[in-house]
C-alpha cells in the first residue's frame, strides 16, 4: 500500500488510474489531444454528458494538472481547455488503449 494526499492506493498504477477514473475523463483527454476545445465543443463531442458533470470532470482534470483552462475577458465569456504536458502524456497512452479497443472490438 502507498499513501498520497491522505488516500491509500494499492500501487502507483492504482494512483495513476485514479486521476482518470470514471466514464468521461479519458474521453475528454483524448479529444483534447486533437487540440484546444471550448466547453460547448466538448459537450457536443461527449454527447450524453450533462453540463454539470462535464463541468465537474473538467475541474477535476484541471486540479490534477492534466488540463488548463483559459478564460477570455469578453461577453459572453469564452473559455478554452487544453492539455498540459502531463495531460498530453496521459492522452497519448489513452489513445493507444483506444487503438487496442478498435483492433479487438
């Protein structure tokens, strides 16, 4: 067992998956690998996710250091999301897993 930020994990792999655990985080990261996206673009791409849940997942990814949020000072507010270096590394691995899914589907 290892402990980080007061939580216990079986191993570092368990901790690494904790960052992207859930239905939408991996999907969001893979789509951001294609480039910067606005909130509504991500909502359209991930059809089926509610506004509230998408907002929560984006905040969690931002808090984990996988994505950045850029807010422009205009009305209506323009917000863009993009991968950090850490997020880019995770997204590349997730894309490889996606290719395996395509291969063996």
